[in-house]
C-alpha cells in the first residue's frame, strides 16, 4: 500500500469513528432528555406493603410542563393508568405535597383504619394543572395484612375476581399452586370450604405437610389452570402476611416475575392518557443510532474518496 493510500485509510477510519461518536452522543442525549422530561408516576420501591409492618407508601412523580411548583395529591386508584374511567380507591388515605419544579414526592400513611382488607391498587398523582391524574400503568401495588400465623403465607383471590361484576361466579377451575417450582397445593374456586366468609378463595403456603420450599421466604408463587396455562400474575412467599391475588388472567407470555426488586422507583411511568413512559423514547433513540451510523459512514466514505 502506498503512503497516499495509507493516509486515505487513516482519514477514512477517523471520519467513520467521528460519525459513530456523533450518532451515539446524539442518541444518548435523546434518551437522557426523554427520561428527564417524560411525565409520570414512578413505581414504588416495593410491590407489597403490609399494614402493621410497613408504615407508609413512598411515591414520586414527574409532572407535565406547566405544573412547576404545583400542589398535588398522591392517591391509590382502583384501576391502572390506561383505564378510561378511574376513581380513588381510598379517599381517606392520600398525601399532599408541593412540587419542586416538576418533580414531586410524598408518602401515603399505611394506617389500619384506612386499609382494613387486602387489595390491589395503582398509585397516582393529581393536580389542578392536569386534565386527569397521572396513574401508573405498571403492575398493581399490593396492600397486604399481617397474618395470625407468622410461619405461613396466605393468599386471597377476591370474590370480585371470581364474579367479574356478574351475579353468578364466572371463573371455575381447580388451580395448582407452586412455590419455587415445587407443587404445594390446589385451590378449588368452586369449593365453599376453600372460601372465607366474604366469598374470597383462600390458600395457604408453608403449612404442615407441604414441602419445605412452599414456606421458603421469597420463593416465587405461581398458579396454573388445569390445561397447564400459568397465570400472568405471580407472587412471592412472605411468611406472616396475607396478600391479594386478584388477576386471574392467563399469561400471554413470560410471567410478570412477582414483586418489583428493591430500589426500582424509576420505572412504570405513565402519562396523562396512560401512554407508555420513556421506554418508547429509548427505543426510538436506539433506532436513531442504528440508522444514522451507517448513513454517516457512507457519507464520510464518499467525502474521503473525493479527498484523493
């Protein structure tokens, strides 16, 4: 290779490297901007909050433009952010706060008087500057209760999930229950002896006679229909607690994986209309990088060819 060809090759590599660097910088800037600016309510740091064990539910949110310094109210809603109609599930259990810019945080007290039973709810925030509340579109937040037996985990399938708003029960099945992949129990949704006084189906893990894995704290709890379909929702064994298992929909794909891991308060952002959070922006930025890099490289190759 001649010295001229060598210089051209070096110039080409430099120009191509510059193109890649510019496109990556632009895409990262787009991602950072989207994450900073996208309004929504962040997912709580944990999914299960137990009355009598936990004292409050910390929440945070990014408000839309025009809400700088606004007074807001955090609340727990009956449905997720994608619902066209929504109501505050516990009007007596809210938290008021004032935003610093468009960022705001607050904590809903977890008092037994406000939360007498287990429930599945969605955190949200409302303010006069918004047309509608920002409500999480992520997994529901679980309100649990302390159990009388500190060695077992109790799960409640609400009567409302069985009847689905009808006068007669709509869901009929014998569900297999596993913990950590070990078969532990079955729950017959039509068996009156498997229900409490309110008509909720109840099953317990960690009882005498069950395999040890069934009472292992943190073990993944999964339910299966007779045809082998797993429920979309999962839970984790948490001895000494009672927690709801309201969503009986079968999984369309992989399991939801149970509770959110610790310190993940920066996900499940929902916009005013229930649109997705920054994930779409991140994906778009990635596509941007993937498309721009080769185009810039081609352009610089053409420039480099003209240099010679």
